[in-house]
């Protein structure tokens, strides 16, 4: 059970890091704030699931506290920007860089081995999130090319 929860923490944490990255990359000033609120909402849901899985995983107490800090930071940033008429790109940059920092510290303790294992997990998450976003672009939910 611990191994499954560790895998969930790594996978969900990776998606939690990459979602703000895609929010930065696909940022378009023509989109309404509701579009970016969906990103913040999904980000907080993924991070909440990461937090729940981390409590049932074999992580040490310091790593669990780091996940709690990451979640609290995300909630504070989301709350500060939720009612704004425009949500800017720096919000997503801030969430992305905080996520990268926390994720690398957490995954260093969970993935025993070389940095290559962490790189493969991060690349797999990047590929999965790219497929999700390209599917949304194909359906017309987001625009990939700026005009």
C-alpha cells in the first residue's frame, strides 16, 4: 500500500507542478479570468490529492510538512487572485517555481536512485500534460497559437 501511495504522490505531484507551467506557456490575455480560475481550481484539486496521498505514504515527517507548506502556499496565492478581473502570468510562474522546488525535494526522498529516475517521471508527466492540453486545443477549448 505504501508503494502505491508513493507512486500517487510522485505522479500527482508531477502533474501539480506541470499544470501552472502549461498555464504560463498557453497564457493569452484574451482569455477571461474564468479560464484561469479553472487552472487554479484544478491545480488545488491535484495538490489536495497529493496531500492526502502523502499522509498514507512512507514519506518522512519533513517531506509531509513540505507538501502541507506547498498546499497552503497554493491556497493563499489562489485566494489572493480568485476575485481579480485579470489573472496574470506571474501567478502561474510563482506557483510553477514553488512546485518545482517542493517536488524535487519530495521526489528525492521517494525515488531512491539516481536523478535519472526523477527525470523520467518528470518527462512522463510533461508528456501526459502535453497530450491533455493538445486534446483541449483540438476541441477548441484553448488556443495554442497566438494571433
